[in-house]
C-alpha cells in the first residue's frame, strides 16, 4: 500500500468531506462512521467519530500528540445511491493506494458535484408509473390508476419547486398533500364513479419517506438509537404533513 504524507488536519477534512457526501445522500449512520474510520486508518491517524443525521463530529489524534476536532452541520438530505456507492468505492480503494490531500479532495469534489444522471422528465415518468402500480395494488380501477399517475406527477413537480425555494422542509410535504387531495376531488367531480381515496393513496404513497423509515430501523439495529429516533421522528412529521394537507383538502373541498 502506498501511503501519502498528509497531516492530521488534512485527514480530518478529507474524512468529513466524505462523511458529508454520504449523509446528504441518504446513507445510514453506521456507513458514514465506518467510512470516516476507514479514511483515517488509511492515513495512519487515530480518530473518533460521532454522526447524527444533522451533524458530523470527528476528533483525530496525530502522532505528535496533536488533537484536531471538526464539526460539520448537515442541513439538507436527499437520496442519491450513486454518490453513496462512489464514496464507498473511494474509501475501499485506500487499502491499495492512499492519495495526497489535493488528489483525495479532487476525487471527493468530483463525486459531490456530479450531476444527477436522471433528467427531470424521467423522474416524472417514474413517479407516474409507480403511482399507477400502487393504485392498482390497492384494488383501484385502471381509470383511477391513470388519474393517480397524473396527479402524482403534478405533486412531484410542485414538491420539487417548493423544496428549492422553501426554508421549511415539511412545507413541501404539506403542499403535496393539499394538491393530491384537491386534484383527486376535482377528478371525481369531472369523472363519475372514481374512488377518490384510492386515487389519493396511489398519488401520495411514492412521496412518503420510506427510505428515512428504513434507515431509522437499520440505525436502531446497529445500536445508533439517537440517530434512529431522529430519522423516524423526521419521517413521522413528514407523513403527518402530507396527511394534514390531504385532510385540509378533503375538509375544504369535499
């Protein structure tokens, strides 16, 4: 293994950069901590890491007795499996070759700034197909499934726009619920014998935070109880915001 000469301060910056990419891309807590430890160990640096869904804490100990502590606040989280896989590949490649600070940061920067491989229209189509399938799964008719697919695409479009401009993370879920409920009621008024509840279920199920719930359970199984409760609570409030939006639409328009 080729080892680069990198000081403890630079190592913590590399580790925290990798951890930030993983955490903002939806990785589990244990995976983020494991990656940070792998990077520090590859550079012969002893470290302790503590990761929450909203922050990364790293303390590293240099060979000369120097101690460095870095804290990184995480405000945005999404889902990008491609970036998670790229950072995992980078951390595992360190067992064969350890790059210097600038090379390592260039690799991580290229991963961080990598544009989404799927265009927006493709996401809309995928959302519609998923909504169509879920509506059928809940015993909806073909017509109800088609309406749910269209509404789900509209919900996704407006949700993405709200998330980009809003500082309140749950506002997007709340507005999604209002749009799904309102358009479902409008569709049932225009087309007779449509079940609005099956349409609503098909339209919103794809927007529920299933990954957050799964990661929360997985964190609990790995012993990260604080992070688990954080993720599950976030998922609960997201679901509550969607349900509140749907309930408001039903209360006002039905």
